[in-house]
């Protein structure tokens, strides 16, 4: 279990020299009442943005550090939030976790757990964290849904992230996977590619990443008048580099190999790139490759990887905001939030002159 506690450190403050700064000092500097300062610290929503910014500026200037332990005790809280993801060694979840840690800085402690996508682990982690260890949980489920998931939502504020729909059970934050996948394939079509394969299908799973991104892939082909060839749909057991490598190798054995590949995540795409390099296939001249997630290592692969970039910061920011609101008012109706994404075009689908590390 990984933990972090965010805390601001005043610039230029030397140990032992810092005088005690109270809420009244912050209020005086900001020109507001101590009650308003308390409302800002406790993130009450009825403070105007201008007033909130004035108070936050005063807190930074004075290096004021609220007694979070006492505040949480008064509110019957621990000051800790659980973040449950499938795999910490998956680059996307590692980067997303970092966004959560950054967003939580100065407000709460994040406890990070991984489930390896196993149903038993998802249940065990929710049960363990739910026994008042944390005030709420942000969960990316891969197996739990329906009643099995609902059973864990009755006694604990939970916000779901990822592609598995919440079906109205809980607050849910995700990207529009269908639209994002469609845009990735439309980019390949715009390059003049006509034999576009997909890597990452998992036909025996319920609604989730494979189904949503497959839908966007097929929609783009049909809209362009291109056939949906199931022989170009590479199925994978997992979403790791080795899975992408195996699927790419199989696609190259076809009588007419693809001229472009849409991979359902960047790790699959990186595995595919390795096989193409080993076989002497030029990217993007012979086969263009695009991934999904925009992980850091894709910027430094050779060639650098074009990818769909979900707004990871927005996922963390929105999920934590919804969780705080849910903790304050458990009677709120379940909410669905879609965050933005963008297409980052790099060398794997464009010439070196048009791409770069910063793209």
C-alpha cells in the first residue's frame, strides 16, 4: 500500500523560525471573516471564486497550515481517501495515480491499492478500506458490477473511474471512449490508409474498454465506406506489450497485411512497434500505428507514438471533487462526468518534420 500526504511548504521558511499563524491572521490579510477562511479550507461550495482565491493567496503568503487532524476529527473523518486501480506497473495507471496525488496535495492522504483486475482482490480491497480506514474510495473496477458492486456502495462514498459504466449505482468519471477511438481511426483514414487493423479486442468480456473502443473503430470504418474485416481485429488476452507483439505478428502473417493499426492502449502499440522493427517494416511508411492513453514512454519510443490523450488531470480533479461532495451529502443522485481528450500526432503516423517530443 502506497501513501502520501500532501503539504505545502512555505518558501524561505527556516525550521524553528516559523511563528504560529492562525485563521484570524489569514482572515485579516484576505479581508474576510475567520468563518470564510474556514469555509474555504473545508471546501464549502458557496464561497465565490474571487474570495476563495484571495483566501488561498493569504494562506500561501503566511504559510498557514490548518490542523487537518483536528478538523477531520471534528467532522468524524480520517482525512484519507482510497485509490484502487488494476495495475500499478501499467504506465497509464501509474501516471493517473500521480495525478491523484498531485490533486490531493494539502487536502488529504491518498492510499493506493492495486487489484490486478481480479474479482476477489477488488472485493477484498473494498472491504478492507471500507472498514473506516478511509473516508471514501475512487475505484477503477474491471470485474465488479451490478449487485456485487452495489453491496460495497451502501456504506462508503465511492466514485468510479474507467470505462465500465456505473449503471446509476455511483458517481462515474470517464472519457468518451467511442468518440476518442473513432477520432483515432479517422486520423488513419485521413492519411489514406484503407486496411486498418485493431489490436485489443476481447469478445468474451462485458461492456468495458475493448467493446467501447471497438465500437468507435468500426463506426469510423463504416462512415468512410470501408469494410469491417474481422480478420484484421486482433484479439488479446491482456493489454500488455507482449500481447500487442503477439497480435501484430499474427496480423503480419495475413495474405494482405494492414497498412495501419489502431491499438486499444499504448502498451499494445509499443509491443506492436517492436515486432514491426524486428520484421523490417517501416513505420509509418508501410504501417502507421496509433495507441491510446498517451503514456510518457510513447513520447520516447522510436518512432515516437501517436496516441489518444485522455485528460488525466481532469479525471483526478473531477473524481476527488465528486467524492468530497458525496462525503458531504450522501443523498446526492449518481452523476456521470465525461472528461476531455485530444489526439497527439507523432512520428508513428506522421513524418518527423510534423511531429516531435512535445506533441
